[in-house]
C-alpha cells in the first residue's frame, strides 16, 4: 500500500521493529537509565497509555523517515537500504543527538542518561531506515 511513494506497510513494520528494539534496549539498560534519570522502579511502572503513545510516535517517526528516504533515493529504484541508513544516521546526528544533549545539559542530567537515550534513538532510526529501505 503506497501513499505518495511511501510504503505504509514498510512504515508499520519499521515502527513495530523499532518499538520491539526499544523494549529490549531499556530491558537491558533499565537500571542504568533509572539511576541516571533519578527514578525508582515504582516511578517506572508500565502504563499501557504511555506505551500506546510511544508506539504512535514511532509510527509517525517511521512515516516521516520514509518520506525523507523516498525523496533522497535515486530515481525509479525507490527507497534503498543505503538511503535509509544514511538518512537515519543524519537525522539522528543533526536532530536527535543535538536536542538530547541540549535538553539534558539544561536539565542537569548526567551524561549516562544522554548516552542511554541517544543510543536508543540511534537504534530506532537505524532499524526504521533499514526496514524502510529494504521493503
């Protein structure tokens, strides 16, 4: 299913794959993240509404990334894995990394929080770029 050159099934697959990645990332680094964020386990009890919002945001992110990848991909080939990964990396470095660093510095957050959160978003974007480029 296409929407102005954007494969909506690829967008859905990219959002789902990156959401699953995020669950694994924070399962592995959850204690480091909680310590850096100054949170306790009680503070981070799962709330289905928060997970739903997170998935919807990743769906929007995948849709926008698909639009970028579509527009930077060469000719009639359509999106490519190379274009997906390069676009994802550039978006991460130019927008996500920079905003996380600025926000965390003004909040006085430790660099460990920045590293965990930025690593997560790098993984999310690279997975989305890979899936969008491959499908």
